[in-house]
């Protein structure tokens, strides 16, 4: 290559280097600024991402808390439902038991009602054939039994209890001693007298002036006057029954038992 040409190439190369160096020097601040801007953008993006992460974490915690609350409520509801189911099963069993008992009660009522009718009828016949003491009181008791039997507001158990109490009262008459005042109709004449009942063995009467003493004869089923020797024993028996005298042995007109033929 000629020398002149080589010098020209060298000059051009030097110029190019100078221009390259000048360009690099000129572009360095712009690159730094661009780098800082990119870094800021990255930081902003990182902060935004962190905020999103934090928000997601908060939402996750809230959703977890809600889930736990719902889980607790579900558990409580499950326990409650189990209790309700057991209660329903128990009520169904009790319902079936009550239905069975009602059926049994209906059967019992169908059987016990005719029984009570027969018991009252038997008691009524017994009083009619018995020694005629306290006739009004005993007749009223039986009448109450009949009237109660027809009342719908009285339970079957209460009706049966009343019948049994009436039987118990009649049974007590045979084990005690009683004196009371009442009217006696005899020979078409009604008088006020004192009655003395000794169980069901004897029923005697005595006028208030003690002038007449008599007794109910179960054989003749009529009132009969007694001899005067029974005046004092009957009067003493009345006083003992009224707790006005001490208990003592009395000579009373008790009919002898009849021989069974």
C-alpha cells in the first residue's frame, strides 16, 4: 500500500476512535438514568407485588377464620341435629307407647264400666237388705255413685275410686259402734229417737225421754219394743258410743244365729 494511503487510513481510524469515545462519554448519563428508572420500576413492581401478596395473605387469613367459624357452627349443628334426632326417636317411641296404653285403656274402660255398674247394683241391694241404719246417708251415697257414673267430666279412675270408697265405708260399719239421732216411723207414728248401732249385730233405739226402748229384729225385719230391763244397757251403750262413758260390758238384745237348714 502506498504510504500516503496508509496515513489516510490511520487518520480515519483515529477519527473514528475519537468519535466512538465521544459517543460513549455522551451516552453514560442516559444509561445510568435509564438504569435507575428501571430499578425504580422494579421496586414499584416489587412493592405492588408485595402488597398483592399481603392482601392475598390477609384474605387467606380472613377466609380461614370464616372457614373455622363455619366449621364450628357445622359441628354444633351436627351435635344439635343428633340430639334432635334422638329426641324425635324418643318421642316416637313414647307416642307408640301412649297409643298402646290408650288402646289398653279403652279395653279396660269397656270392661270396668260394666263392672262398676254391677258393683253399685250389688251395693244398693245390700243396703236394702241390711240393718236399716243411716238410711238417708247411705241412699244418698249410692245416688251419688249413679250420678257420677254418667258424668263425662269425671275420669274412669275417679269413678272407680268412689265405688271402692263406698264399699270401704260399708265395711267399716261392721267394725265400729255408733250413736246418732234420727226419726223413727213405727205403727204409723214418727218420733225423734236416739239410735245405737253395734257393728251389724244390733240396731236399737230409745226415745229421748227414755220411756221406750226397742231394736230392729232381723228375723221379722221390723222394729220391736224391748223389755224395760234393756233401758239402762241401751242408754249406757249410747253414752259409750258418744264417748261420754268408759267402755264396759253391756247386755244387749243380739239375736242368736239361725241354724242353716
